[in-house]
C-alpha cells in the first residue's frame, strides 16, 4: 500500500523463518528452549519488546525473565542518556559467564544503542560473545537472524535504516492483560539539539488509520480496558501521509469504537499541540483527562538553543486552555536541567514555570551529552555538581507542590481500572489522570472498572469501592 511513497509491508517473509526456527530448535536443544527479553528505556521499547516476545514465542521459545536460565537473550537498549547506556554495557558483560554455563546460549543487542555505529563497533571488538546487533528498523527480522546464526552463520551486524517502511503484522505477546500499548507512529522529525532519537529511530512514519483501529478493536475484544497510543510526537500523526487523518481525528475514531475503555497517549510536543486536540480530549469521554506535554525548559533563550519551536508564552497559553476546558485535567511534563549554556537565571525560569502550572508529576533529567547531536558541541561551563544542586532544587519544589495539592483528591470518587494486587494485599488502579489509588477488594475485581472514593491522601492515595 502506498503511504506517500512509504511502503507498508507485511511480515510474511519472516513467517517462513519462524517456521524454520520452530523446526530447528528441537534438533539443537533436548528441551524447550527459553528466551529472555531485557528492556531498557521508554514505552516504545517496551512495546517493541512485546513484539520480540511475540516472535520468539512463535518460534518455539518459552519466555522467561531470568537470563540465567535462558537459551536466547536479547537486550533492547536505550541511548537517550549516558546512564542508560552504561547500564546496558554492564548487563551485556554478564553474557560471557552465562555462555560458560550454557554454550548453546545466543545473545543479541537491539534498540536505540545498537543503531549507533560507535556502539556496534565497540560490541564487535570488545564483546565477542554477543552474536547479533540489530538496528531499530530491522528487529522484526529476528527470526531470519536467529535461523542464520543457529545454522552456523558468522556474527550478525545489521543496522541499516531501510526504506523507512512500516512493518505490520509482527506477532505480539503483551505484558499486561488490561492495559496495553498501541504504537501509532515511529521515528521523529524534530531534531531537538540534545536528542539522539531522530538519528537512531529515523523519520516520522505513521501507521495507516485502519491498521490502528483494527488493533484497537482486537485489544478491546481481548479484554483490554486501557489503550495507550504511542509515538515520539503523537500530535504530528498523519502529517507524513495523504489520508488526511490528524491525531485528533484518529482519537475521535478510536473513541467511537464500542466498549468501555480508556484511551491514553504519549508523547505530545507543544509546537504541535492544537486547540483541536484540547477540544478532542474535552469532548471524548473515553480519553483520559491527562496531558503529558514536555516543556524541557522555562527559558525562551534555552528553548531556542534546544530547537523546540515554541516559547514559554505559547506553552503557558496551551496549559491555560487545557485547564479551562478539560475538567480536573492532570498535567505532566519532562524537564532537562543543565542544558549547555544554561545559567542559573535560565533555570529560575524553569522553576517559575513549574510553580505556575503545578504539574501532577514530572520527569526530570540532568542534561546528558549525546554523540553527534548539536548540543554535544556547545560550550557547557556549568559543572555536573552544580547541575545536581539545581536538579535537587527542582525536585524539592515539585515535592512541595505535590504535598500542597494532595488533599484535592480527598472525598472524590474516581472510576479506575483495577489492575494489580499490591504487596500489602490491597488492589490498585489509576485515576483518569495519573494518580494511583489503593483500595480493599476481592481479586475478582481485577480487570474491571470500579468506582473508588478517596478516603486518605497521606503519600499514596487510599480509598474504598463504592
Ligand atoms: N539529556 C537529558 N535528557 C534528555 N532527554 C532526551 N534527550 C536527553 C539528553 N540528551 C529527555 C527529554 C525527553 C525525555 C524522553 O528524555 O526530556 O522529553
Ligand atoms: Fe527527541 Fe525532540 Fe523528537 Fe522528543 S521531539 S524524540 S525530545 S528530538
């Protein structure tokens, strides 16, 4: 199918390899082999890992969480910050000892780190026990690579960014039974100067609306009560296509699917967040009253340096509109502290924005230089220690805001999906925003919607089913 020149391909080629591996495994292992998928990073990676598990399961592997008992291990990596990357190297280093105990073990690295040439080279030279390194746009070819390696091929390094096509129909084994991820687009066109994502995930590619709607229907029929639409910048959904379905339109189409379920989405970019989107959240009863809108910095000077294409005023106008039009809206954001050249005066602008908006929660990061991004070569005179002090100041401010606002939940009733049993035996679920609530109840409530009245807000919310 043509999608502005982009091809939506099917998974058929790999089905052939799935069958080949399925027949080969019993010849290699005298037992049913196990596979572990170790995931780092964002929800996109979590979703990709569910597809890796789907393929591995179909090939004949049992899925395990424990690398010590696995016959195939794949590390699905994240490159967005250095810390995440260091953790991955620590993890893949353990494969050497695991292979001593299990010489038939195969190990692979995929995800955003493996898309970087320097990483692939480092693994090639310094981690000879890693059998394959797969870039972000070839991970669906896992069956082919496993088949080739099990049949005696040499180590596999495949990190092409092919025709930027979307591969549909990859098998999926979802982690959750009631809440599920649904990718609607891949890649990013924004090139924020600090961010490695556009380099490792390629250009924006939107899935066809029919494919998304079909998957959403499938999930609802299978009992999913919450669907989270995923993309690096969901607001620009459809801009790469001729079909004319915008993100707001897509949301309305999903909202119209019959059934009782909640729609969430992430991540939104303030430059593409429209009045139409805010009105859509207001109008569609199945969309959660939550907007994750990363502002990154409160300083116009820094926003320009970051190449974010909006200013503080624009951001605050969006927030004002969201608060006015969406009842009880929960707002969350991402913030970077210590971008190159940021002064304490700039940082104070971030603090004042946080004070003004009063977010429900924040994801805060200290700037981490990423290879080959424009920001990595900008002068960065503030020490890491100093940035740490600013960062703590931001956390303290957010804690004060959370404490001040925690009583707002008291006495209110929320419709929540009962999705897990906590260690203390209480059941737990989420409000339409982001807060989690614990309450007493029978396990038969799992996977169902319940109305919970909040009775205490001391730290975690506690409530009773009414
Ligand atoms: N350093 C620190 N934080 C970063 N993010 C992205 N790149 C970097 C970086 N180089 C943060 C942004 C983004 C979130 C997913 O990760 O805040 O919104
Ligand atoms: Fe990175 Fe900016 Fe794209 Fe988000 S929008 S993935 S921060 S480049």
